[in-house]
């Protein structure tokens, strides 16, 4: 809150009285006013927007004193961990969807179904986005206020020049990567047919996605075991190994960039997201595509979102909900999107405003991706962050041909489950 005192001169006695009054007012706020604190992600340039929301809400709700605090994500996460350990923290806070499950498992957030069920416009939010914010009992713990797809970015000109059709399944994707890859006489890759960051984390994230396309992923909220060493795991790992070897010969990964797609040195960039919308593409013909599945018609899009949730430690859930609901209104969010510049609306009713919010050629195409099934970015589990890199490290050696796929799947599952059981046991103590 900001206060500005008058510059008019006053007597020492009046000044002393006024100073004491301010101190007492700060120490003993009005009994009719409930303090609510909201810690949210500090997107650059949003200071005035946040201050205006705070002021407008407090004016419309005189019984509540809302304090909006902007923070970087790393600082916010660190402060929340300390606050949850001491039992003192904000009433509302920010967390992205891919990490929200950790907060749910640790009991930091509280279910909000009793409030959301009463929202007249609750169906305005995409169901798949909300499903990523539920616990193992199906209870909703947060609501999104900005989201983004994670998709594949194609250089359509490269496909046209080589007479290659856009792939519809895994087999066609590998064939397209092979047709679009070009090597120089010295064996150096001149054009990548397909690129990935090709590290341990991207690998395990992709394994979960591809296994889901085959019927079931490797880990879900509430599970006590990773299921990786099975037919789905073998199919997914075999596919990744062939795709990466085909599109990135000799495991060269230098083409994985937006610039590479724009200049034609990359035909397909995997795991692209919202910066693609703002690319200066010139005359290049780019296409934002969903991730193809093992068979035609099984393509999907992964997503992530920025969310607001209510902490379990709040002593004023009703008042916190009023602030949360106000924060998620279209006029408030519209101001955020205009400043942030890349996150997409969370309300379907706002999708028809996308070209007004973002005057970029690819903006409507990005919104259209949400018509596909939306998968989470990585497995949803409270201890996913404790085990995913372990499995990725082991599987990456297999993809590079350093170990066999069967042995790697068996070892990755064993190691991940060993740590997972330890973490679950520690969490229950």
C-alpha cells in the first residue's frame, strides 16, 4: 500500500498526534477489515496493473484490505516453502501447473470446489486445464489466469520444397524427418529434419507423453510406482531413439532454436511454446502443429498454465476467494495479457479477442491448438521432481546407443521406484 502525506506545515503537537495515529492505525487495523495477501508472478511491466487491481478491489470491497505482492518465480517459490514450514504465509499465491501437484501433495494448497461450483461461468475455463489442478480425489486446488500450449513448430517451406507432406503418425514423422535432413559433404548437418533439446529431462517428459498416447503414462498423482518397463515404454523409447537419430544425425542438437526454424536450417522443432507467436518470420511460412501419435488422429498438445491458488493456512478463505474470483475476471486478465504479451487467455469467451490482444499472424493458430486433447507437461505426481532426472539420465544413454533399451528401461524403473518409495515414506512420517 502506498501513502503520501500532505506537505502543509503543522505544529509539532499536531504532527506528533498525527504520527501516533498512523502508528496505532497500522498496529490495530479496523476490526471490520480483513487483510488478504496475494503473492503473484512478477511479469515485467505489470507493477501499475497490479497496483490498480489492488486499489479497485479494495474500493469495491471495503471490508477487505487486499495486498498484492509481485515476485519473481524463484523468489516466490523459496518464500512459500519457508512460509509453509512456519505456518505463516499469504492467503493466495501463484504456481505453474507442472509444479502445482507438488504443492497439493504437501498440503500447501486447499481445495476450492465449494467456491468454484458456485461460479456461474466456471465452464468458461477449459476442462483439460482444470484437470491438471486436481488432486487424486478429483478436488480442484487452483484456477488458471494464463496458459500456453507446447507444440511442434514446422517450417512449411522446407516441407514444400522437398515435396514432403505433413506427417499424421509416428511412422510418417520419422519419414519426414529423414526426407528433410540434409548433410554436407563433410558430414555436418546442414538442415535438421527434427530437433529436440535432447537432454535427460526432455527425454523423460517425452516418454510420458508418448506412453500416454499409447494408453497410459509412467506416473500419475497418487501412484506409488513408476510403470516404465513395459510394452508402452519399449515402443516409446524405440520411437524416440529412431526419431532423434534420424532428425539429428550423430546426436547433433545445434538446430534446436526458433531461429533455426525461421531460417530453414530446421524443419521441425519439438516442444515449442508461446514465443513462437511473436516471431518475426518475414516471408517464411511456419505452421504450429500438434504432436502426432502412433496412429492418425491421436495427436495431442501439451500445455502449462500460470495459476492462482488458496493456501491451506489462510484464516479467511471466504474473503480470499472473493479476491481470487475478482482477479480472474476478464477485464482484469485482459490488462495482464496486454502487458505480459504472450500468455493466452484462460477463458474460452476471450478466444475471439486473441487478434486484438496479440496482433501477430500466428496468434489465432496458437489458440486453435487448444481444440486438441491437452496433456500435462510431464507426469503429475508430488515427487516427480525427485525422480524424473534419474530416469532420464539412464534412458538418455540408451538413446545414444551406449546401453541397450531393455536394460535401460529396467534400470530406470528400478532406480526411480527406489527413490519414489523413499520420498513417499518420508512424506508420510
